[in-house]
C-alpha cells in the first residue's frame, strides 16, 4: 500500500528557504526500522511520522541516522500539513519522547509551545572550541541536550568554518553558536546550529535550539519577545516569546512537494 510524504519548508514564507522537513501522516504506528529507512531515503535533516492516538497525535522524528527526542521545525511542518491537507484546526496536541507538546495554526503562521531549556556555565568538552575555531577562553554553556557558545559579534558567527570531523567526536547532540545582531539588522539575535553527531552537519533552522536560546537572550536583553535569524545557507526567521518556563515559537511554512512511497 502506498504512503504519501509531504515536504515542507519550515520557518520561512518562501519555497526553497528555511528548513525542509518530510512529513508522513499514518493511520497506525509504523515499524521503527521502516521509519528509519524512510528518513534515510528522504535524506533531510528530519522526517516526522504522525499518527492519531485518542485525543492527541503521536509524533516521532528521525534524522537520516537516528531517532531524536525533539525537533521543532518538523513539528511546525507537521502542524502545517495537518492544517492544510487534513482539515485539523485549533490547538494540536502531540505525544512525543519529550512529553506533551502543543501547536496551533493561524492564518499567518504557526505557534509552537515547547518547554524552555535554560543553560548553565559548563566546562567545554574536549575538542569543542578547537572544532569551532574559536578562542580557548570562549565561555561555554550547556542545556539539556546542546552546548551554547555566545560570541561578541554577529559577523563572528557568520564567519565560522567548523571542522565537522572534529565536531563529530564531541559528546553532545549539537552546539549552538550565537551573537547579538548588528544595530541595522531586522532581527535581535543571530545563530547557527551544528549537529554532525546525529547526521546533520549544519541545520538550516532549528526550532528546538531556540528553546535554549530564548531563556539566555531574554535574560541578557531583558525582553521576553525577540526576533531570531538562523544564519545558515538557506536561512530562517523565528519570533520567540518566553512565557514562564515555556517557549512560544512563531514561524511560517510552505509546502514544496508531495511524493508517494511505494515500499
């Protein structure tokens, strides 16, 4: 029996920018090995598999290499597909490996409700700063899953040329490198996200990383709502609001293709 996969560019209002995710809406839960094979075949940073489960939707995310606990852009993409192709409206609740998540589609975009992931100062793991090519004295922070490295200038973030071979040896899901945007920018914060250990050298736009960025920058800039730009080659924009210990992430999405799986 054939299965359809929809490819959605998340955190953008233009096709072929933002972060592409594959979304597969299933009638029943699929075999883990099959889902991993589909993710390998799609070869995007994330493929989401979503199935109805009572009054919530079961949602799982796979990179080409492994299943992950949380993916923001694929959750936004899934919500976009449910709203535009399946007539699902109102707040959608997802049962995931990271607990219960919520999202809501509006005419102008989608809001994700995710748990915040505050960071603490930490010792840099062996090889991290050298792999990034930043000075040894650069402060490092750590959240639940990722390291955060804050630099002084946006230009320093843009100029980074990490060694992905070295980063692959660092014991973490990924590393966020960030800085305040320049005075003439139309956003407040710039970032990049690297996760070669899970098969994604540089992610185009990372929703889950912004649940780590939000508490850090909201405290530093003394504002609960900030505009973020992830400065990958494709680029993406997010509006992020701290609400207590939660993070609301607003973004847009565009469907670019639908494909039929025959295996």
